């Protein structure tokens, strides 16, 4: 008779302390999760002629954004730092705050890079990404049946 190593079932493998922590209070302490929570919401809409992207980023100014296209990716980042100082008779109080985010979107080959437009208004950063002429959907050709 030989000894056989006992293997846990797949369900038992899930019930590790790490998994249990993930499903309890520590869920929101996960750095990856927090990074995703800090990313602004994004809407993407495709029309016949373009893609429209809306990114919710309230509280920023136009100068806070940096938008680049690199190796087929649209990279959007913003950084805002504020310092408030209040001086009193016997004290000085300074408050610092900094917020930032980064988003990268892989662009399809059908986008004309030179025709990308961006506008920031009322907390929404809007992009208009025009499609190349050959990528625009043509009306289907009707074939008559004889």
C-alpha cells in the first residue's frame, strides 16, 4: 500500500484566508481595486462617421489634462494640486490636496489620428475621433433579383 497525497477540491482552494479577506472588509483596501475606483467613468459611442468618448472628470481645469496618442493608444491623464493657507493671530494652517488619474484606450486602426478633437466643459472631457473614409460604413448595395 502506498501513501497518496490528499488534494483539496477546487471549492476548498477558494476558501483560503486571502479569498475570505477579499470577500469581507478588506475588499476596499486592495490597491488594484482602489486604482480602478479612482478612474473616471467613461462612455463610448460609435456613429457612422466617428467615435464619441465622454470622460467624467469634474473639478479639473483644461490645463490639468494631458492627452497624447502613442503607439495606437489614446492616453488621458490629469493632475490637480491645491494648497490652502490660513493665517491667524497665533497660528498658520496649511492644507494640501492632490488628485490625479490616468486612462489609456487602445484605438482601432479605423481612426484618423489627425482628426481627433477634444473639449472640456462642465466636468466632462469629450473626444470626437473621426473614422478614416475607407472605414465608414457604406450603405448596403441592393441587388435586384431577376
